[in-house]
């Protein structure tokens, strides 16, 4: 029996389900990267501090944190396809709230909208990450989840690009005009609605039908936390999301403050094509490298490179530091999916609940921007990047020895 990246040992092929998941990863990246434009836009349009603007990320990532366990339970009860479709309709509702938010210019309506959007995406994240690892041969699990998450990287390019061009279309001096703000989210809700309708007619397979090795029982949370490598994975995922979100949130601030010749719109385009372009390149090439390099070794190397680049960013040496900040995106690229794959490795019956916990770890992204903004307000923007530096160091330790499967 020929076994490939999308064909299981039993001979079943899952190319279409994989690319449906990949399309949703793309929209997830698009949405998350829009926050990086909103951060700067709200600072100027609503006259809020950098620390207050961190509430944008807090609203989104706290939604992931609070909804992860309920989503896991509902996915178990309804099945993955019904759960994902429900989440997509929730996501549409949150996206459309940007219309009244823009009309009233209310920061709090925007925060509620982002929280609801996150609740919708939580259903997808909880189901799709483990599903991607099972849609093919066992040796290809890490490659498959990295490939699926590569489309997430494409979304990270589109978010700042469309967001910067549409939201800042009237120039930096016109940020008090909120007429264009809902447009990127209307685009999102339209695409999500189409995918939801397609999934109703063409359901995704359940993990149980994909892998005969995964029993119907999903274990309990107490037994999950007896697995040493899983605890390390949760910590690494927390600090990765904190680090990536912190870098994304203040990229425009750092670029415009380090080089005053760079405008907000130019910084958004630089983030899109420079940072996110390298992020996508890193995801696709990382999936390719994993054919020969063990996942934990590649993760450790990329984490070490990211930490060194953060040190250059903190030093603050003009354009060189901006280039270092951009290069960090290449090395951050494989971290989330690789940590996820290593975290659920050999978890057997515990995979569904382990997946929920790893999605909860995304809450790191809710806390880091506020802390970085506070440090920037009382000290300087470069010093704020000491938080991502600490995060990449934790990930390095996970890649060196925390990944080992032990009780």
C-alpha cells in the first residue's frame, strides 16, 4: 500500500479535507494580522496609549482562552464538522459588529467584536490542528501541520496589506475617519459564510474515522498533566504566542519610531511583504526541511536565531534593528505548528483534550502586548522587546530537551 503525505496507512486519501482546513487557516491568519494595523489605528484615532491598545490583543486571545474547553466539549458532542460550522457562524456575527463599532467610534464595541471572533475561531483551532496531523501518514504529521499553517502565513500577509491600504487609505492625518474600518471584516465574514455553507454540504471527517489508533474515550485532564512533554509544550505555546503577538503588535510603532521617515501605511506594507512574506517563506521551507531534520532540532535552531535577533532589536541601532525585527518572522514561522505537533505526540486517547489545552495557551497573546506597551510607555519601545526575547528562550529549552516524551 502506497503511503504519502495525505494518504494514511489504511489507504484513505484526504487531500480535499486538508485544503479546506488550510483555507480556514488562511482566514485565521488574515484576521489575527489585522490586529497589528488596528493597534496603531486605535492609538491615533481614539487617542489611547500603547498600553491601552494592548487590549485589542487581550480581547482576541482571552476569547481563545475562555472558549477552548467549551469548544472541546461541544466538538466531542457534535462532531468536528458541526462544531467548526457553528464556530464560523459565530465568527461572522463578531465580524459584522465592526459596522456599529465604526459608526459609534466605540473602542469597547470593537473589543467585544474581537472577543466574539476569537470564540468562533477557537472551534476551528481546537479541531483543525490535531485533524491536520491525522490526515495522512504518521511520519508526515509535523510536515502536514506546518504545511497547513503555511496558508495561515499567507493570511498574515493579506491582513496588514489589505488592512493598511484600506484602513489607512486616507492617510495618517485622517485616522479619525472610521468609514473604511469595517471593510476588511466584511470581506472576512463573506468568505467565512461561503466556507461554512460548503462544509454543511461537504462535511470534514472526524478524527475517529481518520485514525483507527485513536479510541473513542478521550481520557481526563489529570492524566494529561502527567505527561512531561505536554506540560513543556503548553509553556512553549504560551510564550510563543506571547512573543509573536508582541512583535506583531508593536512592529509599526517600532519601525515608525526608529525611522521617522517611515509612515504608518509604509510600515504596514513593510510588515506585510517583509515580515509576513518571510513568515510564509519560513512555513513552506520549514515543512520541506522537516523531511530531513527532526522537528525538535529545527525548532531549537529557529528559537535561538529569534532570540539573537531580538537582542539586536533591543539594542536599537537604526535600520539594522528594523531589519533584525523583520528577519525574526522567518524564524518564528514554524514554532506554533511544531510545538503543537510535538505536544500531542503519543497522547493517544488524550489528543482532543490536549488540543483544547494547547489552544488555551494562546492566552499568552492577550498578556504580552499590554506588558510590552506598559514597558514602552515608562521606558522605551526597544526595551519592550525584552519580553519576546524571554519567550524565545523558553521555546529554545523546549526544543533542546522539553520535547522528550516521558511520564
